[in-house]
């Protein structure tokens, strides 16, 4: 549970039961995220030669780009390893406790926000195996993986909303959209405001047609199932059985908090 290549997905008890029973995890469209920078309208504009032609003949493309990117970009989010510099000595944190401040599953605020106020579940994955499954499941070239970058001022996102007129005039709207995503996928999917930096987010992204729902098999990549401190104790046996049925080698834990410090315990 303390390896650097582990990534974690927080969810509710109900969703965790569905995921483990189905042995697959759902992607969600970008428009459904809780970040207003991603879910609210993006105001695209034209640049370069041919702006008059684009405004007269392709003005609807401005909204088409916005709607297509946000509704057809399917996202799967995880909390990753905290690789920031931490002054453990000044905080009097002994060496055997230090990794608790780096792993993705020991984040109290994440449990509060995404783990249903500590009543939910954190699913722990091997990132490399997750990526292997991701690549083999989705054959399209329009897929991306990586950690999210955090900035105070998203200047490059402003530039990413400028559409080269020659791309639309020469190649048409659909091809121009593909070119736009290829060039600015980092700004669209892997760039967030600094307020979110403590999430240390890692993402899988797939571009689909017409908002198609997609799932990723998890049997080979699932390494741990951790229930929150307020997870219903009468459901321990059920979640334990589902976890083992999904992957017999998966580790199962209960996460307690003692004076604000996280501590793992065997689930049963």
C-alpha cells in the first residue's frame, strides 16, 4: 500500500459495490466534473487569416468545439503519490510515519469530499498495470494519461481556446477539432487551478463519439480496498467478499484516524 506507483480512486459504498461486482470502473464526461473550469462554458474564438470567412460560415463551430470536448472526453480520476518536498523534521514526524503523508489513500479531505464523508471506499490500483489495461482496452489514438499540473493563472488555457481559421477552412470542422485536441490536450485535461493541488490527481482520458459510456476492467490492476472510518461495519463482510472475488490477491483494510493520524488495520 505504500508504493509510489499506487493511484487511488475514492467513491461511495454503493458505487464501490457496483465496481467490484462488475469488475469494471466507469469513466465520466469532463462536463460532469466538480471543477467549474472544466464543466462550464469555454468561450472559443478564431485567430489567424480567414477570420471573416470563419465568422460568416463556421460561427457554430465555436460552440461545437466547446460541447464536443466537454461531452465526448471521458475522464477517470485518481489520487496519486505526493512527491512534493515535505519538511518532516520541523513537524516532528518520525520516519516510520512519513509515507502516510505521501500515499493517496490517507487524505482526510479526499475522504470527506469524494469518499462520502468517510463512509465510502478507496480503491487502490497499480498505475502501470492500469495503464496497460487502458491501452489494450481502448484502441483509439485519442487517449491520454498523466498527472494533472496545477497553476495559479491558467494562461495557456486562454491560448488553447483560439482556433486557427486555416485548419477549419482547409480541413473542415471535425478534423480541425481533432487537431485542436492533439495540440492542447494538456491544457484541456491536465491543467487545473492551484486550489486543487493537494489532490495530486492522475487521469486517464479517452475521446469517444457522441458521449458513449465506457468502462475499464480492473481485475489485473486492483491492489487494495480500503473502507473509511465511518463505513458501516455490518457491510465489512460483503465488501471483503466482493474484493476477493474481483482479485483474490487484493488487500483489504479499514482506515482509522487517531488524533488526526491515519492508521491501516485489517478489514476482518
